[in-house]
């Protein structure tokens, strides 16, 4: 076979291998998008189930308070829950992710409707009439039985949904690994073929092909910021353009996913602060008012109220800490510098913040920068045995974040247990870079550089 025939045959085989590799990668992307949609649906279903279950608890709590005190103000949670239950139940049924879950959701909503209309409303009316049977042990036991049945069904519903979510995530991870392996095999075979024809190819072709193979290897390893330099050879130039377009698309997709996750975190933290926390505060105020109305001679009642007040305060503190861990409110209201300063003030070891950031930057960059600092500080406190942390924020054309501790050192971005795993990907999603200097015994320096969009 002549050189032209050999070149055509080799080029055809090379194109086939590359096409298969890219097809596998595109399939992996499509599978990842599908899995992400399914996971979002499962998370929405879990959120709606939690909301509806909370309304059941509010209904039961208000009803019990009214039965005990005979005071109408204790029915406010009960009345609010009755108003919200129909709409929330409809959303709950609509977000079910499978036929089986829809059947369970229908059973739950039917049971809830029975609880409200067949038990709770008649019971409240009976209490208002002064019917002694309304406060009997049998009536109380019936209410507890109904609520327990509903909660058991909620637990089963959410357990099944979490199992489905875990299965989707496992399947997506396995498909992704298979895609990377298949792409690596295809790219390795392509490189071997090009090497076999090195003596027959001009340097203007061999060098660009080697560059493309190296970039593809980095890409397969997870570096979505890699790009292939333009080439004067038409075929290599087209390959580079396609590669760069795909890499840019994947990088944009990862950035959008991270921005979506941060938005969910912001909404969740806000909902916890504005919803559950406020209800707990109202509950604690009510308990304190009730405590003031009970004479000290009623030792059993006062002890129960004091314990309930303490439990409510503990729940408020834990909920506030949970919301801050998901997404600190100060980050949304005052920005990155204030959030980092608040983080430093709560650090169990001395933490000093220096910053020249006098303006707000895009919210997605702010949140990712904050969590880079938080992970680095957490690593210093939990793993590095540090006695001091210095945090520097420098804003110019890029945002430069530096966290330095005086701990034991010897960690890296992928060191197990270091707390720094995943920071490089978080920074890379915004075209940034992360470097970690951690010589044994010399402390750890985490340096992140993130470009600021115009």
C-alpha cells in the first residue's frame, strides 16, 4: 500500500477511535444530565414530604395545646396547618417520582384528610363544647395512633426516595467511570497509531497530534480547563476546535451545576431561618408565657415546662448552627469579607483576616470563595493541629485567597482526611487555580486564584 492509502487507512481508524471516545464522553454527559434531573426530582420530593410532615406535626401540636389549655390562641398552628395542607398535599402528590411513590403519597394524603376531617376537627369542636369525652385517654390514643401511622408512612416514603436517589447516584458514578475508561482506551489507541506512523508524517502533523493526545489525557483526568492550541493543519485544527468546544461546554455545565447547588443552599438556609427557626422561637415564647402562668407549687408541670423551654432553646441553637453550615446568612447580606470575618470569630483557634475587598462580587464566586476558606480553616483546626490561622483576601482582576496555618503540614489536595478534597474542582469550575504548599512540620498554605467575571 502506498503512503496515501496507509495514511487514509490510519486516518480512518484514528477518526473511528476518536469518534468512539467522544461518543462515550457525550453519552456520559447525557447520562449525567439525566441523573442530575432525576436527583433534583428526588430531592424535591423529599422536601415536599418533609414540608407536609411538618404540617402534620403543627396540626397535632396545636390540637394538643388547645386540648390541654382550652385557649383559642393555641389553635393558631392548627388553623395555619389546616389552611396549608390542601395545597401542600397537592404538591406532595405531584412531585412523587414513580408509580409506587404516587400510591404511597395518595395513601398519606388520604390518611391526612381523614386525620383532619374525621378526627381533629370534630375533636376540637367537642373540646369547645366542653364534652368531657374529648379529653379522654381513648381520644388522645386515637390521635396518637393516627399520627404515628402517618409518620410511619412518611418515613417509608422518604426512605424509599433516598434509596432511589442513592441508586441513581451510584449508577451515574459507575457510568462516568466506564466512560472515562472507554475514552482513555480510545485515546491511548489513537496515540499508539499516530506513533506507528511517526516516520511517515511531517513534523507539522506529528507535533499537533501529540499535543492533542496530551490535552485529551489531562481532560480525561478531570482538567476541564485544558485547551488545544490552534493548528495550521485543517484536520488537526478542526479536532482542536471540537475538543475545546466540548471542554468549554463541560466546564460551563459544571459551573452551572455548582451555581445551582449554591442557590439551593441559599434557599434552604433562608427557609430554615425564616420558617422553622421562627416557629421554634414562637414556641419557646409560648412555653415561657405558659411557665409564668403555672404556680411554683405545681412542681410536675413547672419541671416539664422548664425542660420543654430548654429543649426548645437547644433546638433553636442547633437549627441556627445547621443553617449557618449550609449557607451563612451573613454571606448573602454582607458579602464575602463579613462572612469570612464571622467564620474567623467562631474559630476555636486564633484566626486573623486581612482583606482589601471593598466591593461585592458575583454571588456564585463569593459562595465558592467562602467555602474554600471554610474548608481550609476546618482542615487547620481538625487535622493540622494548628494554633493560628491567617486568612488573606486580595481583590484585583482576580480574587486571591490565601489561608496559612502553623500546623504539622504534610497534606495535599487529595490527601485522605485532610479536608481539602474537592477544593481544586470547586475552584476550577470558575477557571481558577488552587495550589497547596504543606511541607512536613512547616504548616500548610492554601492559595486559590479565581478570575472575576467582567
